């Protein structure tokens, strides 16, 4: 057997660094997710080192993908619960995703409004050696609260 094949062999359970690497997250995030209760039942060796199973790594990948899609930790906790509940109704999952889409749409609209405002300010700025600058004037102004 060549060296690469030997390195790809999976032995479970694994230490936190290996679990983190396999899930595509940092060891710090693994500890964070565990402290939030998203990853439970992690066993420890007699000397106190965490030991992660294949199922733990799968859960970490689930969390990472949900974070990549912008779900909040609260939403991820709910989705994890549904994922682990084989008797779940997919309608519950869809509702969470639809609420997240609505939230993303609101944030996108707000960012587009910011972009338009900044574009207008940049268009008003001469960008030359003069000290007057509409961008700074706007930032220093009373603002719209």
C-alpha cells in the first residue's frame, strides 16, 4: 500500500484538529459549536482530550454549510434538530429557509440602498486637490435616523 492510501484511511474517533480539518472548520469553531450545544455527546479520553466520531464530523459539515448559507446559530440549531428528527415534517424546514430568504432579501435591499447613496456621493466629489468633499460632508452631517 502506498503512503497516500495509508493517509486516506479513516480511523474513528479522531482528535479535534483532524475532525476540524475534515469538516472544513477551525478547532476553535468546533469548541464554539460544542459550547452552544450544536454538537453534543462528544466523548473524551481519560486525559480529557475530545474524541470525534464520523457522525460528529458530519454534523460539523452540516453546521458549516448552514453558516455558508448565512443561517443564524438559532436557525442552525432548529435545522439540526429537524435533521436529526426522522419524523420531521419538511414543511418546518421550508419555513425556516423561507424566513431566511426574506431576511436576506431585506439585507440585500438595504445594501443596495447604501451602494446607491455612496455612488451618488462619489459622483458629487471632484476627487481633486481641493479640500471640500461631499462624501466627508455627508458623513459629518446629521444623518437620517
